[in-house]
């Protein structure tokens, strides 16, 4: 007896190539194995087709699609496994970081100015510390008019050495030679810093502008270091009592220096230095000090 051929598959709207093992079928199907009855995968087909609910050729309303990570149709790439996008993003982020790092390293070698900024340290040249800054930076010009008082705190000096900053200072109490009143006294403070970790220029510029904003007179001094200026204020306050301040600041590379003068006097009872006299005295002593620091 001749076995009749199987009936042709009914076309269904599903994407599959042929019949799958429906419920009760005895032969192997061509679809993917039936999944546990949890929830249908949307978009895998519509009703119809002899595969019933388990075949790929025409899944019905309760059908299930292929497992994640397997091809959805011949010739199409596999769907990425769960979390694959995150892994790819992480890989590309790592690759991007490596390339950016390599590019930055090349820029540092090829174009140093890209990584040099206002905070980068500057050269200290031949400037060096001394253990007695009162001797190195002796204010000889001022001492033509004043004498140093020898009390318990004058003169005094100190030197500090650290990895980022070396510093020297000297303080003196002065009395005008021949002066007979308390108004003839003054004080001088001298300091030099060797900045090894930062560029001192922005901080010095900011300080200069603060003095200007508070009513001090600022006069630039050419020919000493990279930047030098004189600061002056004669504050009358109230009545005839005056507070007098003068200072010269110098910056040269990573070295900063200043000498400041403070005095008070009662108008008509003392002979304070004029602005020009004080500037000349402090400028001369400052120039001599920074020269001595290079010897």
C-alpha cells in the first residue's frame, strides 16, 4: 500500500522556515525547542501554521521564540546575550581611556606647553639659603639713619628647609640715630622664599592688587628680577598720629623677597622719611640682598 505524501504546510504569518513539533507530534520538528510556559516572546509570529504553539513556522497566541543569544532567522546575527551591551561599552570605554592616555603622553613629550600652566614651579637659578639672613640681607642703607636696638627679640633670624619651600627671615627693631622721642622707632622685617613646588607669580600678583584696592600706592621698579614694586602708605588716621608703611617686593623665577618698614609718628614731633627717601632706602637694600643670595 502506498503511503500518501504529507500535506503541504499552511502558510502562517510567523517568520519560521517550516513546521515544528506541535503538541502530540511524534517526529522531530525544525523549530527551536519549546520553552517553559512562562510568557510569550513578543514579535515572534502570529497564529496559524501546523507547528502549533511550539513550532517556529507559525506560532500561535501562546507561542515562544528562540532563547536569547540564538539566531532569530537564518542569516541574521545572534541577539546579544543579556548584559552584552554593557560589556561592550566597558571594553570600548577602556580602549578609549588607553588611547586618550597615550595621546596625552605623546602631547606631554611633543608639546610641553600643553601641560605647563601658572602653577608649574619656576627655576630657582643660583639663589640659595643662608643660616643668618640678617647678615646676608643686612639693610645697610636704612642703617645709615637708624641703629638696631638690642633687646631680647632684636635682631632675630630663622631659616627653614622643606621639600616644597625654603624660607629665611630677619626682623629688627630700629631707632632713628639721635632721635629723642618714641615716634623715632621703627621695625623692619625681611623675608625670602624659594618656592620649589609652585609658581609664586599668581599669588604675588593677587597680593599686589589687594594692596592697591586698600589704598596703598604701588610703584613698579624696573631692572630687579622679573617683577619688583614699591608699596607705600602714610595713614593719618585721626588727629596728628600717623602710621607709616613701606615695602619692596621682588620676584625672580621661584624666588620671592620682600623688605617691609613700619613706623608711627606724631606730626610735628618727629622727622619721618619721605616717600622718595623710603623707597630709595628699601630699593637699595633689596637689590643688595638678592645679589648676596646668588653669591
